[in-house]
């Protein structure tokens, strides 16, 4: 049996010794070993019991995951507070595929999706509409309070929960997320502690115009990697209140810091909860500095590699909404697309355009006038993960364009700034 | 011949080739393409990592600063270890990050993997080691560039 370095309570020690079953013992061993690597002195209780899991796709190659989940089900282990999930990979109704692609998706890539979702239901999936990377939207209601300890994965959701909501969570991997939630404890280290939440980078913005959230996040992520940045000067552009505009910006900014680097927590001066309370006292001793001006953002943007076979051709498929769009962003994109089409004397989008949001946000949006307005443009609204769709080897033939830096990072999609993407979608030619 | 010492997270012995990433290893982006295809060898598919992109990283010592990217990262490491297409060693110049740590533990506890993982080898290690080097890794965490 594994001998822990950290101090365990009697109950935790008994679980480790197998008194609540063999599988629970292995789960406890995993969590304890994980904490021991980071010299965690103890485990702390999860205080927001609803978990969020990153692994939402039923790929046949994930045999270890299915095996472990079967073992958990057989031993009667369930996540007490339930869990939400990252988005599903497929939606044939709104994201059409060729027969060959469908074959690849159904048989090769996501052939275990149905079985996997049955496992998830048995383990505590909240409901069939809980599939989104943005579980913290008010429509989804998996919203921890400031100070809550959570056991989540999904880099963008952990980043948002830590930074915008003030919850406490390390950048857990898939499997660690459900293990921590199932036993109700996580190791006390890193972003769960006060010390670990101190900023080791001070990032000063010297910009003359509103930055693209996804490029700013990308620049910071690539510079600080997994460290904690304290960003000064963003309040000039997005204000000092966490209103819809600021929340949308931080969601996209954070996702880029997490995917282009490994940022689990950032502080925005005068805006995010801990920065509002403590200000620059959050800066650790000997912090490093990074100054970002317009030229630096442009340098970062120009350096994104274009991975298309023929770089001179134009995009033929647009994905918007990675992470999923909020209700306010859906309205904003609807207005932008319809206006650009009108200005360009066009009725329909000029390339296939897929817009991604959470199932429960879609439900609300469908009751508004803007839904019809968006549908009239020919754009499609879906709840899939564009990343999972684009990972199919056959999509290499498509030239995907996106305003998501996360999608750019993990696929062959080409990144465009929001205005450029609007131009492409509406058929304007003012694109780099 | 130069020796470096690190902390052993998963012990083992190795003598052979290495490959060096000076950038954070984006686990999902690096392994996903080969894992999806079920390839016997992982050809690194992270377009943002010019040190590794397009190279075979199965069965050799991978020298890197840390891992970055999606939180599926640890689970991806577990999966490639279960498929036995993993690098023989992960040799981190810095302290291991939470995703790679999770992957190491998942691979050891649930897959009984023999992957060797050492962290804290220091910046000089990554500045010194080159793709053309042969490395000897000892169970006590000593890494020798032969």
C-alpha cells in the first residue's frame, strides 16, 4: 500500500486502506499521490459539490477511462453533487458532415459516445443538457461562490472559476476532476492556497485601442505559461464592474491564457474579486514584468502559424464560440453578422458559419427575435465542441477560420480577429 | 559527459536517444493526432512547437520544461501509457506541472506503466541537452549526457 507523505484524517486513511472498497482506495491513492508530488500537507473538503468534467467525448481509444468508470459504477461510487460536462462532439442536424466524415465520426472517433453517456448518467451527470465548457453561465447554474473549493477540469472553466468567481481549484486533469468530487477531497496546494494565488508576473498594458480578448490572452499565456499574472490597465477598456461585457471578455481572454499557456488563475487590477480586495498586494516578492503595447499584440498575432496546405486560399468554414458563446455574445454576433451582410448587400453568410453555445443558453436564445434573425443569415447554431469536430483527420481538407485562439491551438484552424472574421463571413474583401 | 540530478516521480533506468522541447509541451496537441489514429508511434502534432512537430517521440527520452494546454493532458498521458506509445522518459527541467503530475500518477496507479518521470533537472539541463545526445537515466534521478 502507498505510504502518504501528507497527513490524512482517520476516515481518509481508512479509504486509502480499502475499507470502503478497492476502487475507492485506488481513487484515494491517486489523489494523495498527486498531492504528495506538490508537498500538499493535507486534503481539503470540496465545498461546491457540483463538479465539471472535461472528458465529454466517447473516443474508443479512451479505454482506460471507460474501464475505471465501469469499476466505479460497479462499486456504487457516484459524484454526490453531480457534474456538468464539456460539450458533445457531434450534432449532425446543425453541423452537417459528408457520409465519409460521418462514418469516421461514428465508427472511429466517437464510436463509444452513447455507451459513455450511459456511464456518465450513472455516475451523476446533472442532465442531458449539461454539456458545455461554460458551465458557469447563469443558465447552467454550476456557479461556485468566492472561496469555494471545487474539483473541476476544463482549462477555460477552471481559469474562469478561479479568476472571475474567486473559487479555488488547481488545473486538474481529466479523471482527477471526477476522483476529487467522488471522494469529496482535493489536495491542498497551488491555487487552492493563499500563497499559490499570488501573482508572479505583473503585466502592464500600454494600449491605444481595445485589445482582442483572445490575442491579449494568448500573448500573456505564452509569456507566463502556468504562472499567475496580475494585469494592470485593462480596466481602461472593460471597466471596473463584472457586467456582461466584462464577463464575456474575461471568458475569452482566460481561455486563451489557458490554452496558449497554462494559466489557471489571473488577476485583473480593479476588476476581478481578489484584485479588487487586495490590489497589488497580490503580487509575490520578486515578480517578473511584461509590458504589452499595440506592437506586441500585433507581433503575437502575426506569428500564428497558418497550417493550411494552400495558404493563399480563403476559408470555407467558420467556427465561432470556443469557449461557448454567452447569451449576450449570441446577440452581439447576430447584430454584427446581419449588419455586415446588409452593408454588403448580401442576404446569406458567404461561407458555412457555425456558432456554438451551451444547450441551456440556446434554449433561451431560441425564444428571442434574434434567433430568427440569425437563422435568416444561414448561420447554424449548435452546442458541440468545435475542437472535437475539427480533430477529425478529414477536416484537414476544410479551411476552417475562427476567432478562437483555443481552436487555433488544437486544430489547423486559422485565427482571424473578430472584424476580419465578420468580413470573411459577409463576403467583404478587406482581409489580410 | 555531464550529470544532472532531479527528483524522481516515477523511477527507472534508461539509456538511449533523446528529443528536446524548449517550449512547454502541449500534451493534447502533441499526442492527439497519433492517439486518434491508434498509431504505434506518436508523431508530435503540435503546430506551435517547432522543436517537436512531426517528430517521433515514442520510446525515447523527452526533455522539456513543463507541459501546457488542455486539462485533458493528464488523461492523455495515461492513455498513451496504456497504449505503450509513450516516451520512455519525461525529463522536466522545471518542477512538474499539475497535468503532467496527474498523468504520471494515473499511469502508475491505474496502468502500472513503466514510464520514467524526473523533474527539477534545472535550466542548464535544457540549455545543454541536444537532440543528438545519448542519455543515461538512473533510478536515483541522475541524468547523464554521454
